[in-house]
């Protein structure tokens, strides 16, 4: 089922004005461009033809951008990943916690990604465990599944 509004349509309609009014990083521009062009003639296309001689049906399909941020290209992979994670869920409460790095740290991330992300993962779980073990907060052991989003956000699924 096609969604009522697609991100590509919104970016094509409002993206140019948004980019003129707001300063966004270069890599965001690249993602905007990829999504705007995804499955349009701008990326070329291919012809699919039915092998059955009596049918002869032909369908023209435009190529996808294959950008990891594109909802059209990554939707199926995302859904498969979510279904696989559901098999790992425990029968307990979950909380979504987000740790965001200040923009000033971005240049450090570019030059020393392993060191920074190692520190980020370690400090985030230590913080959660410290608060989780404290009797005035939770008084329990916590576990977490951590996911790094390279737009400077670390998402953590907290397991209680």
C-alpha cells in the first residue's frame, strides 16, 4: 500500500526552499538529492518484459538511489531487521533512550571515529547501568541494544 505522502514528494516540493533558508551539512544535501531523484528518470531506468510469448507485457521501471536513508530503498530491509529483532525480545518493559553528541564533537568523529564511538558506547551503557542499579531510580540490572546513527545520534533500547 502506497503511503499518503512520500518523503521524496515532500523534498521535491519544499526541499529547495528549505535548503535556502537553513544551513544543513553537505552530507544531508547528498541524501536530499538521492531521495528526490530516487525512482525517477533522473537515475535512468530499465525495461522488464514478460517471457511468455503470448503475453508480451512490458514495464518500465526507474532505478533506485540505493541510499541507506531512503525510505523507498531501505523500507524492506528495515522491516526485515525489525522482524528479526522481535524474535530477540524478552518479556519485560523496554524504553527507548537517545544519546546525542553536540555538534562541536563532529570533527573529532570524522578524524577519530573508532575512539569516539568506543567511548560513546561505553559511557552510554555505564550511565544507564549506574542509574539502573541505583535503588532510588530502578534498583535493577539493565541491558541494552545500542545502535549508532551516523547523523550524531546513538539510540539505545533499554531492557529492564
